[in-house]
């Protein structure tokens, strides 16, 4: 992202906004560079930003509700960068007029539409989600009667940066179980906004278990980035699934039945115990303040986490 010099206006800024409405919601968003607005429009937008009281970044979700509106907002000024991710119930009242105006200015966006993290600012202009692979098709699913599971009704796939294909076929059941539930509060739920595509293919891969769990969890990171998730949050969730998500080993048992060789594939579940609330807080804080190369995330030692 190019940081605009504050020469025309004391409050010159660039705003990126995204609204999603849960699993079935259409992603809408807008980008506003106040330097390109007419004077009256610029003053109005900048006034709403100032009145919003948004001067510090935060993430806050009242619940992992599937259909709750989710807001992602970045305000980039020469002197400050603020990133806010929250659901409608957690949006501060002073910020509601600003969000209402941004909603009016928003248009439908592809799932790759991204709101930058502070750590992403230098790379926004050059890094493309296409560097992280590509999705094939759209996630189309129906809720089951239990209100927890969804069944895919159309084929969907992710091709990672190494050109490996991860299929999520029709009939596959997904429910977000491959992501430790304690971490759902960090993203508002596994099928919200930009995490949706990655969560679907990760769920399917963790059920099929035909590849090493280490490869499956790395795929989740790359699919998150492909879906527009920022570097810091993708690293956080990669660490979460690597350290606390599903694990397995595969044993091949060879037998001879009636003179014919048979190979039985036996999968042993080795999923570790879930994290504590303190673990989640420490992990989130660590990756929010440390830029970690994806290749090194699995070996990171987070202070306060006994793993």
C-alpha cells in the first residue's frame, strides 16, 4: 500500500472496508482514498472517521454466530494505522455512522478482497493472493437439520502454490471441527468471510486423512492467504491447527486371505489436548507482534504456551 503524504489535508487517509454476513453472506467492500474525493465528500468521510473514535486496532466477536454481520475495517493515515475486525454486536456505537456510510458505498466483491493488516502495509501493492494458489468453483452447501453440519452440493477445490490439488467433493460434510474451537473467537467462526474457503478444504482433508497432517495444516495457511487473510492472522491460525488441530498416523496392515494379498489402511488419531484460554490469548498476542515466516511457524515457541 502506498502511504499518501499529508499535504492536502491534515487527516488524509485510505480506508478499506469489508462486510460479510456469515457462511451464506455476500462479501461486499470498498476502498476509499480521501485524496481522490471532492472536498465536501472528503471532509464528510474524514469527519465520520474522527467521530468514530477508532484510534486503536482490535478484534472482538460477541459469538461465533454463522449469520451475524462481520466488519473488517482498516484506516491508514500517515501518522496511524488502525485495523478493526468485529461483528455487529461488538461494533462501538460511535463507529456506527462511519460503518453505515461505508456499507452504502460498498459493492459486491470476490472472496479474495482483502483488508490489510499493519504487517502487510509494505507488501499490499505488490503481493497478490494469486501467489498463494487458486480456488476452483464456489462453496455451495446446505445446512443439515442439526444446525451444525453443512453438506457440499457442488464440487470445490483449492490448488496450492506447489500445484497440489485439494478437492472438496459434493456430499462432503463440513462443520469447522478441524479448527480448534477455542480459536473460533479470533475469526468469528470458521466459515466467516475470508476463512470460509480454507476452512472447507481443511475440514475435508482432515476427514479423508490421505496426506500427512503436517501438509494438511500448511495447506490451510496457504488457502487462508489465497482467500485474502492477512499474514499475521494466517500465521496465528496455522500455529493453532498445527499445535492443537487434528493429527494422525497411518498404518498399513498386510494380510493374505484365501491366497490373495490384502492391504488394510488403519488411521490412528493422535489429536493433542485442546488449548486453554490463556494459550489462545498468548498465541494471538505473539503473532500480532511478531512477523514469522510460514515455514518457521511450526517450530515457534510461544512464551506461556506449554506445548
